[in-house]
């Protein structure tokens, strides 16, 4: 069996399981079904990447559950932090925000969810992955390779369509006028009520999303430059 095919199928399965967890949580908390995640399909890729990281990088610590747990907490927290940062840089939106939760870092990660990832790392290592690996390897290698190719094609199509939807979201946000991120976000959400189901789904999937546009980004940059200039003047006045 092709190793890449094995890992890609594993990635897709865990991305799907992550989506199931997110949807289940939304049903419990909000009493309604929400198709969570960046993609249109039932996948949350960050869970897939997290699982692959745990399987490939942390497998050698399987003889020490405590070390495995701690490394899973740290590794997955770093993954979530940089995923949030990179998506914000690329799409100019803050997709989730934990600022209202205790022990958060820049609203991108928080201790509560990092701890949950640690528990997930232990579950993946000792329970789900041994069973899943055995299941996948029970198939003929050719079949797994074919399945991996089909899933890859579907995944690429979903990524392409989802990216185009986000570009439309960005175009809408840039057409809205407002003095703050909160006002921009509110106005964009109101505008999206009349848009297609894919755009509305995206807003439902990320209820804490903070939406920026060119004006708010420029204003934030000017405010930051003013703050730095003010601090520099204070520093010089001390000498």
C-alpha cells in the first residue's frame, strides 16, 4: 500500500470525525444542526492535520501517556494558533475568537480546548488509530489507492469552491462601510441574509468570526503606528 494513500485516507477520516464532533457540540449547545468548518463538505481539516501530527510525531511516546498528553496539548495548540494566524493573514478575517474564555492567547487558543486536544491525542493513540489502521490495512492496497485518489479529487474540488465563497465574502465585506470591526461584522451578517446558502452557512459555521475590510485594516494599522509613536516619545522623554 502507498504510504501517502494510507495517511491521506487517515487524514480524511479524522477530518470527518472532527466535523462530527463539532456538529454534535453545536447541537448540544445551540439545539440546532450547523454544518461546521471551513469546507462545504463534512470535513474539518484541522482535526485531520492534528491526528496525523499525533500519529507520526508522537507515536514514539506511546509508552508514557502523561508525556503524550502534554505533547498533544502543546502540539495541537501550536497548530490551532498558526492555523488561525495564517487564515487571518490570507483571508483578512478572524475565524474564531476565544477572548471571552479563560487562559487564552490572543484569542486564538485557550487552555480548555487545548486540554481537549490532549485528551483527543490519547484517544487517537491508544484507541482509534490502532483500530482504524487495522481496518484500512484489511483492504487490498489497490482499493485504498483508488479511494485515496477519489477522496483527493473531491477534497480539491471542495477546497476550490470554498475558497471562491470566501473571496465573495471578502468582496462583500470590502463594500461595507463602518468604523470598527464590530460594525463591519454586523453589517456583513445582515447583508448575507439575502445571499446564497453557502455564504450563510459560512457565517453560521463561525459565529465568532470577526470580519475586516480594507478600511478597518488601514485604521488598525494607523492606530498601531500612533501607539508606537506615542510610546517612542515617552521613552525618549525619560532620557
